[in-house]
């Protein structure tokens, strides 16, 4: 049986006035995927998430969720999608309990037991007034509300920006629980690269409105490497290094960062410089920085 | 049981793959030993369950682990605990690479390096 994608997008683009925010994005998200979205401030992450959810119409191309165009999702499909926005949408005058009951009333699959447990573990007092809660507490409550829906697709925009390390870890553990059955999909943007590195199996790197990289985190780590070039006779003036991102010449060699690296390319380069080349693998944060040099 | 470092440049599934291979090769994980469930391991390290299941599936394909319906995976009974020499050599190739590179940087000859390795080997036997 063919699994159908949870999200499908083709040539998606968005312009605000004459400014192109996103250009020609094509991608799929499959059940079980945990997609980490990385990009500098203003790279278009929030706009991308909003397009996926149908909050704003695309200027070009199309995006669909569970086979329905995002802008025209039937109510039953919307119930399968959970969203944690950057700015929470909690109702200030309510108590936590009232807010929970309100949201629960919309969702037939509401997991009351899970919500009780999370409120307890995350120290959210059901009697507290929302207006008196801190940013971090509000963010935790927004996350609990999304988990309570048992969504088939969970989209999170910078969900942990105000959380302390302990709360972040609890959030990550809950994401592991959610994704453990490999039936649900998660898309989340974050500046905390180490969280994405733990949880995401797919990485999207947005750069100047385009998807500069999309693929497995594992392939990304295997593709982008730092090379240490050493040759006794001095480095040739002209070097042909495929996929070169940066090169720094040093005494007796150089340090280079390349993409799409292969063993064959390494042997070829060693012949070229009459020396030896050592490839060093990089963590996600360093890869992100290298792609933005 | 395993040491997984998500921030390393080595993908998590490869870290797990290498450690299970080594522990089985050394007999530290004997035939029939049960491995932690995908869910437990993923929760313990707060990493994506798919990365654990990817490593387990590759180990199953290699004949090192056996899958049982509804039960934990185990080290295969006829586990190639004595994997072919070429396979075992492949596993230490990265370490040898590093030693060779360091030797070149220090202008140590091949013969001198081989001698040093031999001495090291003898010394570790004495322990």
C-alpha cells in the first residue's frame, strides 16, 4: 500500500507586495517524519508554516494537507492538525481549566488523561489565571493544548523560545512519545539547533526564501564535511574542489568546507594536491553556519 | 548502555550501529541478549525513534540482530560474533586512518609505526 504524504507542496511561493518572501518550494512530509525547519531571522519560516496551514494564500504554486488544498481544508481535516504559534492564542480572562475545557470541546479525540498528566508534570496549575502567567508558562500551556488534540500533523513555530532547559527536555520527550508510532508528522521551526538535531529526521534549511537544503539529517551530516588538506610541497595556486563552500589557506595546506562529499572526490583531491586530505564531520550548528557564510 | 551524542557530526544511527557491532563482536552482548526497545532508547536519549529503528533494521539485515513479534530484539543466535576478518578490520579502519595521519604529521615512518603498534600490543597483553 502506498502511503500518501501528509503535506505536499509544489512550486510554492509567497510575495508581500513586490517582496518575494518564499520562492518555488516543493516538498513532501510523510507520516512519521519529524521535520526541523532552520533559517536565519526573516528567512521565511513563519510564512512557510502559515502557508502550509492555509492561514494565508500562496502567490504561486500549491500546498495540500491530507490531500486537501490548505486554504480549503474541511473541518474534519482541520481537527487532525495541531498548531503551536509563536505568539500564543490563549484567552487572558480565562483560567487554565476553562481554557482546557474550551479547546477540548472542539476535539472529539481529546486526550484528557494526557493533558492532566502533562499539566501535573510541567507544573501548570489548572486554577491559574492565564493573564497572570509568564511567557514560559503560556508557551507550555499552548504546547499541552496541541498535544491534547492527538493531532496527525503537529506544526510548531519556535515552540521552545521561552522554555528553560528542563521544560525543553520534557517537551522533546513528549514529541518522542508522539512520533513513536510513526503515524504522525511533526514540522517545527526552532533556533535551538541542538533540539532539532535530536528530534528531526528531516531538515529544511531556508535561505533567502528558498529551500537551500531538504533531506535526511543523516545525509546532510554525511554530505557536508570540513576537509583538512596537507601537502609538503605547498598547495597549488589553482584548485578544483567540487561543491566548495569555503576555503582558508594555511601554512602547508588549507581547510575547506564542501557539500556533496564522496570518497571518490577525496581520492581525486589527494591526487590533485599530492598530499593527504582528512575529512571531519560536522554537527548541525556548524553545518548551518557554513551554509550561511 | 549506549553512548549517543546527537551533536556529533556522526549521525546517531551510525553511532548506535558501530557500538552494537563492537559489543557483539567482543561478546559483551552475547547471543540471545535483549536490546532496549526503540521507544525506550529514543525516550532515554530524547532522540527521534526512527533513527534508532534505522540502526536496528540495518543490524537485522546484517544478521547481527533478530526481530521477534511483540518482543525485544535480540542478538542473533548464530550472530556472526566472529564476523569475517575483513568486516572486523573495516570497523577499526577509521582509527587506523587517524594513526597513519598523525604518524605522517610527526614524520614517523611506516616501519616505526608498525613497531610502535607491536610494542603497544605486547604491553596490552601484559595487563
